[in-house]
C-alpha cells in the first residue's frame, strides 16, 4: 500500500510510469526494512511471545492505512484518482 501511494504521488507530479514503479519499489523496501529493524527485531529479542512481532506489524499496517485515509480526506481526492492518471486508458473499476 505504501508503494502504491508513492507511485501515485510521483505520477501526479508528472513522473513516467517506469520511474513511479522504481520509486514504489524503493519506498516499499525502505519502509519494510525500517519496520523490521525498529519493530520486529526488538520484539523478537524480548522473547515474550511469538505473536508480538505479528501484532506489531499489524499495528504498523493499521496506522499506515489510517494515515492514507486522512491524507485522502484532507486533500479532497477520490479513490479513483489513480485510474484518472492514465487519461482514461483503463476502465474505472468503481
């Protein structure tokens, strides 16, 4: 989800599709690496439960999802904005 947000952001500023995909891959890898280093590894070192890292990554996902909803609401964009970036070449799935 984070990668798609970065791709959408890059394409909304005129980046070509191949560059937006590269930005999405790099951003997704960076967010995944940071999540693993800052949340999963410390929770696994504590050794309390095997469910700690699972719940931690679920919490990060929920926070990211909530942030994307807040961003869409305050920026006034609709959920179909990404499809409009391709100038109507794709059918709108909604």
